[in-house]
C-alpha cells in the first residue's frame, strides 16, 4: 500500500507530495502554491481520490481485495 500521493491543484497546477492519513478521509486541502482550498469532486470521498496520483488507503485496500471501492464507510 502506498501512503504518499502527489496532489495536483486544478487551479494553478502546483504539485505537492503528501502523506495520506490511514485513519480518516481528508476532505479539505489547502494548495501550497496558490492557497485555494480543495474539496473532493462529486462522488469522491477525499482530496486524494480527486486530485492525487494515488487513491486513499481504504480505496487501495478495497482494490487489493477485488471489492467495490468503498471509503470511510460510504
């Protein structure tokens, strides 16, 4: 399982490598480039699933087990 994801801001294109939490979804992320507060896209559980190059740990676990993607109890 990967615990680091590179988030790409849709507003300015800034990329930042971040460590994902394993015990909760991260719903907000402030871009370190432009300061925009990012929120998940509709249907996504967290900013990593929307803007990261690696999905969050619960989604990775579901994929490894071949189960439907389910994150944070959703």
